C-alpha cells in the first residue's frame, strides 16, 4: 500500500501542534515518559509474551515506515512548541472499510486543559478530509475517566464494550469502543469542538 498523503505531515491549530517524532526528540521524549510513568502505566498496551520494548531509534524508524506505507499517521503532540504527548492514527485500512483507530497519551501536567480533544479533532479532520478515510474509532478502558471525557466532549458515538480487547498490565482488558464517521461531522471535528465551547488553557 502506498501512502495516501505525503509524509511528514505537520498540523497546527491554535496553540496545539501535531508533527512526526524525530530522532532528536529522544532526550525530551524519554524525560517526559519517565516523569509520567505512573500516570500512564494503567492505560498503555503491553506485550502478552513479555517482549522487551524497542530502542528509541528503532521505534522512530518503525513509526516512520508505517507513515510512509500509509498504514499510520504517528504524531507527537505539542503545546506552545513543547512536546507534551503522542497521538497515532493507526490500523489505517482502505478499500470498502476506509477506517482507522486513534490512540493518544499526554503528560499529566497538561491533562484537562483542552489539548487532547483538540489534538484528536485535528487528527480526525486530517484523516477524513486529507487522507480520505470514512470512520475513526477510539477504544478506552471503562475506568479511564479522563479519556472518556475526551470522546464525550467531541461527540463520539459509544458502540459498546469489547471484552478482553487489549493487553495492559499483564492481562487482557475490556475497552469501550467509540466512533465517528465523516458524514456525522460535516463541518469538521475542530469546528464542532469550538462550537461546544472548547478552548486550550
């Protein structure tokens, strides 16, 4: 599969930016991950076979390969130029499906400030209107109240519970699945978020 849009891609809206992760981000990224280890570990996927994590260099290369192949749009999230998290449009499928999944994390110090909803809205609009996708899905653990607020603010449709959906912290965890199609948001998700009073604080 060839990439539908050229890569790299950079998106900017208000104070939030989305751009590719780069090798030179290593020190900043690793420092941010260490500082947020306890904040993130309850929600992040793990390997059921106990495979060790890849090196940062190989991780960036893997993300870049997926982007150039058209199977993913892997971004870092910036607030006022500061790297504060990541968002990936992954599992991009074409043909009669034209769908993808969005996953994200942000640093605890920017949580609840409107960064994540805007980043998700930006990525969704790009996926729909530039990358030609039809449906965006987000899967969230039922206990993750902060992430559930993100999809609520954006008006994602609750499609029910997926049992033992993803391996996290040593076991298979249930997730609630949320989705939107391009037809449901004719003016775009960024516009919807702003009309609902969304701001970045």
